[in-house]
C-alpha cells in the first residue's frame, strides 16, 4: 500500500505500474508482483463490501516495517501489539480506560475482554482497507482513468482504421500494414496535440 501511495505522489519511479481489472486482482498477487518490482493498480475491488456500521481497519495506524499496531482511531497507543507470522495477523490490546467514553466506541472494531480490549485483523484486511481509502482520492482516480484510454485503443483501430480487414496476406505484410495504421494514428494524435497547444 505504501508503494502504491508513493507511486501516485512521485512521477518518476523504478517500479512498473500495471492497471488491472478488479476481477483479477488479489492481495497475494499484488504482493508477489511487488516483489518483482511491479505495482498492480486495480480500477475497482470485487468481493464483499466492508460493513457500513463499522469503522475501517485502516482507521488503526500500523507500522508495516515493525509489524505492529501503533494507534487506534482515537490516537490511543496499545498496551501490547504483535504480529503472527504464521497467520499474517495483527493483534493489539488496549486499556479499558482508553476505550471508555471514546467517540468511536459504537463503530469501533475493538472487542471487550476481561483484562484488556483487543483488536485483531489480518494483513490482507488492513491492506485492502487502505487501498479502498486510496481509491477514493483524486490522485488515484486520475491514475486509473488512464486505463480507459488504453482500453479504447483496440476499438479505435477496429472502427476507424479497419484493422480486422487488411487487404494483405502473410505475417510480414500484415505487420507492415498494421505498422502504417499505427503511424497514421500517432500522426493524427500529434497534429491534434499541436493544435490544442496552439503551436
């Protein structure tokens, strides 16, 4: 998630950005891609929507380097926090006094227990919640809007340049003919850009 945030804020990045349909996106796939230097940017997320009467897991502050929960939504620090490597789960315990009178008590995901109040969520739940928040920002919306333009290119070549019915045969001739179509499209875009720039 931090990698996605930084990629949106910085124009120059060594990481490769790939726009992906939400139906093919998953947390595990995103982690694997990131390990290879690739950021997957979904346009939407599928699956069950978060409960509207409960606060987002992203409301809790997490130090992803240290793998600990550092604060709740009311800026209270936990008495203890740990990360289970086997289940990829964050756990934190808070003083009951800190939860008493909290303005977020009704929607908070912290559960009352005998000695402390506790919260537990998986790394995937936290990352997904953070991503949902990020997807609502203007920067993310602007970034994913590029996908619509890219997906429209094949349609333009079919409708305007009639690439499905090229009057040539053979692989080499077809490549040359298609290349000419691409050049024509690029030249048209160039003239349009020059005109808009008033050059």
